[in-house]
C-alpha cells in the first residue's frame, strides 16, 4: 500500500504496465521492415515525492487499430499499487498521441503539464474543469524533476529528467519505442524531427543515464527507485 505520512517524502518511481500489443518494425526502427511485427507494451510512470503523486502520461482506455492483450485501465493498475486515481496531483503529458492522453479524465484532481504545441493537438482530451499548465521549453516540477521539450517524436514532445543522488533517470515518452533503439543506436521510425531523434539516441544512450521507454515488451509493473 502506497502511503504519504510525511511532509518530506523521498523520491520513488514506478512503472505501470497496462497492456501489450504488436507494432510494425518499421515504426520502431528507422529502416525496419513493414511486414515484420515486434511485441510491445503500453505503460505509464508514477513519480512520488514530497506527497506529490505525479503520473508521466495518462495512458488510454481504448486503442483503435491495435489488437490489445492484458489490457487494463491505467487507473486500475494504479489501484493495484494502493493508490486511487483521485490521489494523483499532477499529470505530465509527454505528447498528445491517443495512447498517452486519452485516460486523463480518470485523474480529475490533477494539474496537467503539457507543452504549447502538444496542448494544441491534445486539448480535445482534457476535461474543461482540469487545470492546465502550458509551458514552452522547460518546466521544473520539483528540484529533482525537470520536464524538457525535445520535439523528436512529435512537434512538442517532451521527456522527463529525474535526478536521484548520483543517477539521472530519463522518462523518454516515445522519443524511442523499444530498448533496442538505444542499444543498437537506431532512432525510432516514428519521428517528427529525425535529427532530434538521432540527437536523443546519441545523448541519452551513454552510461550516464538510465533511460525508460513506454513500449518495450520487457516492461512490467514494478518499483524502479
């Protein structure tokens, strides 16, 4: 059971996996096959610090065009950790694609943080009564948590940088889909700006960073930090 009994709460990070499907290899990797498919996960992340419960992406309750397996609402997976959706204080939207924002109405007490460009594309998903914090390039959520517009995957796509002691963790959204993009130094096949996608792989592929995607099949619901 997740609890917050202190005004000052140490940082923790959780992966919440809520579905599996497949994706054409050409979408996962530049130069990949259009005929071959690879297995993928669907996941969001939960950051807890100083009694804030921060979701990175909201996930989805439907996914048209995909055959989904082991598909649960992200709010349901959150309850399995002992935290109800109405306890989420903030939702960072890395980008406004359906599978990252559609389930936002579950988190009715949260403030939504989103870049200008992604707000333009995603405002149809945001309930009218939800407070929205629109930012341009960078946003400091906490001393240890920074949101940075990257713009590789979509025009205003963002990543989240988490500093934990001597480690820097990067929640990449869809700047890459699967871990092989990092290990093989191949940018994603789904990009808005290929040069930014290449820059992401070059910068965050170093041992200095621990980088997490939303779609690698190896993901599972677990505590990371």
